C-alpha cells in the first residue's frame, strides 16, 4: 500500500478544515438568517404607530456648530416648529443638517394617541425596515449556501478555504 506524501496529506487536511468551516458557516449563517427574517417579519406585519401625517410650520431656527472626530467643524440646525392636532397646538424641535426659514412648512408623522410623539416624514417605515432585514437575510443565506455548495463540490475550493482559515488565524494572533 503506497504511503501518502506530505503534500497530499497537507492538501487533504486543508480541505477537511475547509469542509468544517463551510458547515459551521452554514449553521451560523442559517441562525443569522432566521433571526433577521424573524425581525423583518415582525416589522413587516407590525403597524407603524406613526400613522398620521401633518404639515408643521417652522417658528425658529438655531445654528449649532459641532466638531467631528477629525476636529472638522460643521453646522446643524435646531428647527423649532408648531402644529395643531384636534385643536391643540404642539411645539417641538428637530435637528436638521439644513436651515429652514421661519414660516416654511415640513411634513411629520405622529402617533394619534399622543400627537407630541412624532418623527420626520422621511424616516423609514416599519414595512421598509422589515423588507430591508429580510433582504439582508436572503443575501446572507445565498452566500452561505453558495460557500457550502462550492466547498462540498470542489476539493480545491475546500482546501483554499482551509488554508485561508489558518492564514487568518495566524495573522490575527
């Protein structure tokens, strides 16, 4: 019975490690996919509490100078606005990256049971968040399934994955 040479044994060992990485990646990927899909489904079927919309009138604006991590200065604006719901007037402030003139109108969404609880109309809806989460889950699932398929189908791919895993381990430690 012929003895395996060192190169052949190394190749087989790397491929075995690649197979193991593919299986563990598949399991982790499926768990992440299930989590994201569940969260996406929750947001997709939940009703957005901000179901009413109204126009608001800008009543004031304050310039705020800030610095970022690199010590660059930039401006934001605290915009004071008022709006009326069911005969009651509310005043709130929102921080924007652009100035608004007094008297200008903006659009907000608010919670009907508590009209002082609002968000800007350009915010993502619950349904959009749900679709984004489900889309990310789908992409992750495709990637892990493709990796698993290629690793199981092609030994050189599995060996490369195993070598890459060892290289990453050595590089990071």
